[in-house]
C-alpha cells in the first residue's frame, strides 16, 4: 500500500503536466487520429538510421488493466533526455504512454553488452523494485510499432511454495540486461523479441549496471504479415473452437427448423379457422364471431409500447451499436484497417458518430409512427442515452485510475477531443437521420388511428405465458450460441493474448442474430396467444436478457482468475457492465426487429 501511494504521488505530478500539454494537443489530435511521428509512419529505414526503443507501461501480471508509466519505477534513464512520444487519441484512451528509453539502436547494426546506465539502490528504490517484482510486474517495449513484453525480475522461492498475489517476497531479483533480437526484410522491421537476463538481488545500496544487446537477423517474413507472429498462440488453436462454431450452427438450424414447423402448423390452423368463420359470416350463419388467442388483438397489437420515448431510445442505441460492431468486424476481417495501438478505438469512435444516422432514422420513424409529440426530447434521449451510461461508468473508473496514478487514466485533453467530435460530428448526423425518419410516410399502414385508453389485458393462468418467465428463458439460447467465443474474448482482453479470430467472431454474430430472431418470434407468439398485446417490450427484453447471462459468465470468469484489488475489480466489473449492457441493447434491437416483421406479417395476412 505504501508503494502504491508512492506511485500515486509521483505519477500525479507527471499527470498534471500531461494534462496541461494535452489541451495544446487537442486540435492536432483530431487531425492525427491514426498517425504517428518520425519514420515510423512509413515503417521504412535506411542503414544505420537511428531507431527509438519505446517503453510503454508496467503492471502486475495478475491485474492486466492495472498499469503504470514505465518510469514510475526508478529505472535509470541513460544519457539521452527523457522524451514522451506524441500519442493519438486511441492510444491516450487505451492508456498507452510511450517514453524513449535511451537505448542506442541503429538499423542493421549489432551491439552487445552496451552500458545504458548505473544505479545505486536507495532504501526507497529497493522497496519499489521489491514490491514490483513480488507483484510479478511486466514491462512492454515497442520498436517500429512491434511490441515485446516480459517480466522485470524473478522471485526465488521453495519449489513447493505456491505464488501468492499481493505478498511481498524477500528473495527477489531484478533483470539488468535486455537482449533484443530484431528481424528485418529489406528496409522493414518484421519481428521483435525481448529477453531479460542477468538477475541481480534487490538490496539496499546494491550497485546495478543496466546493459543491453541487439542482434539483427534477416527474415523472410513479409511486412504485411509481421503481426501474425503474435497470433500463433496455442490458446487459439484448440479444436474446441471449431466444435463450438459447428455446434452453434447446428443448434441454430434445428431451432429455425423447429420454429418454422411449429409456427407454420399453428398459424395454418389459425388461418383455416379464420377462413371458415369468415365464410360462415358471409353466408349469414352467425351474427357474431368470437376469436381466441392472437386473433383478438388485431387493433391492440399496434398500440404504442408503454414508455414510448425510453423504448425508442433503447432500439435507436441498439441499432447504432450493432452497425458499429458489424462494420468494425468486417473491416478487421478483410484487413481494411491496420491494427496497431489505438487504431480500433479511433475507428470505433468515428464509426459510432457515422452510425448515428441509421440509429436516428429508426428512432425518428418509430416515434413518429406511434404519434409521439415531443420528438426533440426523444431525439436527445436517443443521441445521449448510451454515451451517458458510458460517461458515468468511465468517470468512476477514471477517478480510481487518477487516484492510483495509473496510465489507464484518460487525459483531460483527450476527453475534450472526444466531446468535440461527438458534438460536431455525431449530433448533426443523428439529427439528419431523425428528421428523415420522422418525415417518412407509412404507406399502406391500416392501423394508424390509435386510442389513448389502455386496452384490456387478459389475466394469465399458465406460468409459461408470463412475461418474466419468457424473458429469462429466452436469453439462454442466444447466450449458448456465443458462450465459447465469449470465453476467448474474455481470455484475450483480461490477459496478454492478442485476439485476431475475426472470422470466428463474424460467424458467431451471424449465428447469434438468427438465434435472437427465432427466440423472439416464439416468445412473441406465446404472449399474443395468451391475449396480451404488449409484445414490444417482451420481444426486446427476451433478447436483451442475453446480456444478463453474459454478465453472469463474466462474474464466473472473475472468480476463477487471480485478479484482485480495488483497481482491477472496479475496471473488470465496469468494463464488463458496459460490454454486457451494449450487448443487451444490440440483442434487444435484433429481437424486436424480428418480432416486428413477424407481427406485421401475420396480422396483415389476417386482414
């Protein structure tokens, strides 16, 4: 705890200086969302040209999100002046803070046992390194945007003694030599490996000499495929991944077949009864015909849902997020964007602003179709609903990160840039979509005249027709279809693996979409058949409950991990809540869309 406070006090001063600089960088950040400076922009080098080895961050291995700037530990800084790399907006949000380590690196020139600097450990330095090594701190370096990660030291314990997170060990050693092996192909750097060696025991007044060596090797790796080295992980090669996709696909096919058969048979019988009743009425055999089930709700079924503005905001936000996620996955899968630090965050922010148009269009059309009067208030709700939830959660997490002095704290200047982008880009685009959707005419809609009175709802006698049961049971099937892929995503995000299986993720989203439509249609039919017209909220919530099961899965994952402490716990549950909440919005919107088409189809056919 004392060392955490020490980290906080030292990092707070640096953070205050960074915040003052950030305001000056704000306008430049907008124009340089996906660019970096120097020759790293083109990734081509001349012989003997100077290359910088950047140090990114450090942190305990069992708490992946708890990371600090490299020089919060008392590493010596070499002869070169300390300089921080200009970071893009995405890098700042993701907590990347790159500093020049002072290593002398020249393209294609080997070196060995070069002295970087010497350091005499004070009592405070000893306590800091002892805490860091005891906590299994890792460090990350970058050369030409290629990452290399390893531990900063090692713990010597008895073979029978298990590692205990949070315990301060006495027999700890700090690595004092860094060995870099860099591969090149022509004038490009295509591989990087980093191996720390020469452990020295951490003691007060110990003399430490930090050295490094660099070996250049020619490689056949193509520059465009240089990141694949980080993807060759046995973790992703497990056959269970393919088995899961095939199993989910088979389950969806069976589900679609079962739904189609059952509903087709039931609806066919219902329509035959309607046809007979209509023929009898035309022949004058009956003066009054009383239908049962969904057939009695030909008018009530088109009533607006309760809390119309809130419902509109939910489906508008859900569609926006679904478009962002789908386009982003397709772009990554087809290599339309180059994946490096901050790129996905940069692209995601721009996509969210642009996707406000379909979200605004859906919100405007749905609210106008149901004769909503306060369309401006509804538009504001649709525009700010999801960003408001994200802002509240991230504000809490950012406060915790600032208190800890962690690099995860988002600089004030970056926050200003995001707000400006949202107000200047997302707002007019969303407004345009809302106006276009609001002025759309619903041609051929027979059910435009709506009454303000609440229609009668028949009291349910069967437990399986109650909304609560339908909502809980419906989310199990969509969650089952993505459970394995969700596990791989959690393992990647909360560990040090690189996720790259975008093809699997796309298939999972496709299977999830089909499953959501099926379960939503079934739940809606059961509800309507019990003579309850309130299908809109049921179709949304029955699909959105997938997010609830995903959050339970995240909770189980946390309990089985070694993550501990307020910082990591807050970030884990904060990010998990945002992910599952966003997933619930997307799933709910898909389920509602499927149910809407189903309801309109059967009642138009009835008419």
